[in-house]
């Protein structure tokens, strides 16, 4: 249950087995069904999640009710509504399980306690923040001015796992197109 988290923290950040024994006490296993919500828009995000299996997505809806997906957290990744988690203010996003998933959750105050007390854990947090920033920058600047076909090609080149594991509806919401448009674009490749 905790092997993947230990591997992530040990390989990337040098967390020792003794340090991990302290860390793991703050995490709780949670099993999710497909489409279970971890967070709803307008609620405060009080947890960070490490994905053991499955996939989480962060999304919002526009005034017409169309979903716009911002981020996917697959296996061996952390996921949360970061702005709400950091500021403890209501989230503008939803967080939902896309598939049956198994996650390890940690409360915000416990997470920051580990960041303050264990330098190797703090290193993982810094890395997560850096990765989140780079991902958002790549997505913002990569998508600006791209046609729908170019966005699909970008997704194929940079995140093929999304295309192979998720539904057309969810992929279309990530690319900012309709399912019909996505189907047409795939036929053009």
C-alpha cells in the first residue's frame, strides 16, 4: 500500500526508510470509484493525494456547463487543487476520480508539518511545485495559438498516456474541443 510512495520519495528525494516510517503515519488509504469527487468547486481543499493506481483529474465548468480539464494525476503522482490547498480558500476547481483509483491522502496541516520537519520531504514538495509550474507554463504557452489539430499532436507527443487511458469526453475537455471535433481530428492523423 505504501511501496509506491516510498519509492517516489526515496528515489527522487533520498528519504530514508526511517524517515519514511514517520511520513507514512500521516497518510491514509482511500479507494475511489469511477467519478467519485474528492473536491467540489467552492469547497476548501484540505488534502493532498498520492495516486497509487488510477487517475484523478482537476477541472472546472464554464457558464454553459462545459467541463474544462486542467490536469491529470496518474499513478506515482501527487494531485490536489494546489491554490486552494495552499491558501485554504474555496476552490474554483473540482477534483474527481476518472477511473477506479487508490490514493493515499494526507491532511494539509500534516503535509506542511512534514515539509517543515523533514528536509527530504520538503525537497519533494519543492519538486512538485516546480513541476506544476512547468506543466502549467507548457500548457498555457503550448496551447496559445495552436489549432485543435496541433493541440492533439502536442498531447500525443507530450502525454500519450492520456490518449490511451481516458475517454474521448475527458480528452476533449482537456483539449478544449467537442467530442465530435476530437473524433474528426483523430481521423485526420
